[in-house]
């Protein structure tokens, strides 16, 4: 049984739905493998410009389920290493996809589920029902892989607060600290996502892909290296058909309005 539902409405978007509502969409190994495969396929699909991640049922994704926790507690070191590497590979695939990504968080996003939302370029959250938290420390885990991405997104001070305390925060507090990009009344969650999709689809797909590559690579580089890398990507961007077409269209409009 698949743990995901994928829909391609034909409007340049792909909707990836976590579909384990009975487990509050816990990130099982099977779901992680399906997520990795799905994002690899969507990355190569020229019809898709924006990927929306959402959850079935009442939760976006509320962490690991008890059966899985009991299973891994009995695993060997090598088995746990392979399990951890599966999470690492899947999250890296999602984070580095050349498409714009949106997490539509309508309910709790906790532990690994909070990490999944953090990976996305945009997080649209329900004011009334979304809850966020890196709760791993409460059960003796550490938020290792997910913590790396959180640190990039919100900085050291906020990451330390969330990772060490294990506290659950509201959507409004998550917005205040930079974890959430867009807040919406629950009944307007879909509308807010659609507005964001429309804005993203008006932009150049190749420009978004190159900008995401620049943002992912610039962390950890020296200033000189980052600037040289950015300049090289700028040259690549100027040579794309999309750039030539859009510049020509802009100049044509400018002459027409002169």
C-alpha cells in the first residue's frame, strides 16, 4: 500500500499528499523511500514548476509512530545507520529539488514532520490548527538531520531554542521566528496556497532552479568563493532560452509604452 498520493492537476503544480492518516502521517521508511522517488521524478518533469506537500487527515505529519520506535530500538548500529541515511538522502533530495516547494500545514507538524515542512521553500500554515515542534529530545532522540536544515532557515538562536526545548509552538509564533512564511485563516488555507502558486508560476522556472542551487551552495563558502559561484550562475542564467525570451518580451513592452 502506498503511503503517498500524487496528483498532477495540469496547471504546473504537483500535489504530494502524505497518506497515513491513521498514523498521523508518520514518516515511516516506506514513506521516506516513496518521497525520495517521487521528488526525483518530479524534478525531471518539465510540466511541473511548483510542488505542494500536504497531509491527509488531521495532521500534516506528527512524528514517528510507536510501532516504528519500538522496532528501531532493537536495531543494530549498522541498521540504525542505514535508517538514518535514508532520512538524510530523502531530505536532501527534497531540499535540493529545482522546483519551488510549498508545505501546506493544516495541522500538527512535529519532529520529522516539522523537519519536512522546514525543507520546503515556503510554509503556509493554518493560524488556528497548525502546531510546530522539534520534539525529539523528549524521547531520547536528537534532531540531527532536521536540525541542519532548521539552522539554515532560522539561525542559531532560534534553532537552539526549538531543538533543545522540544517545545511546541503555534503557527503565529512559527511565523514570528521565520519557520513559517505565510499565515492563513484555516478556511482560506487553500486560497493562500493558490495565490502563492500563481506568483511562483509567473516567474522563470530556470531562474528559480538556479537561485535555489545558489542558496543551497553558498552556505559554508567564503565570501570570495560565494561571489565567484554566484557570478558563474549569473552567466548561466543569462544564456538560458527563458532569459532571452523574457528580456525580449520586456524590451518589446517597454518600447510599446514609450
